[in-house]
């Protein structure tokens, strides 16, 4: 799956996100949750409710 294409971003930007060089904004994070069919808690289990 081409995550960059699905999110409308360029591949180098996805690589920077994956390496921790760039943070996700909340909208991008929400789109990734939808893409992978996982809730926020799957990626961030320790956040308070």
C-alpha cells in the first residue's frame, strides 16, 4: 500500500514521519487510523482519556 499516495503526501515526508523527524498533525493521524483500521488507543495506549 502506498501510504503517501493515500494521504496525499510525498514519500520523503512519510519517511520523515516514520523516523520521528516530523510530527503528525491531528488530521494526518486520524487519516492513518482510518487507513489502518485502528483506533487512537492502538497507537497511543498510554494517553489519558
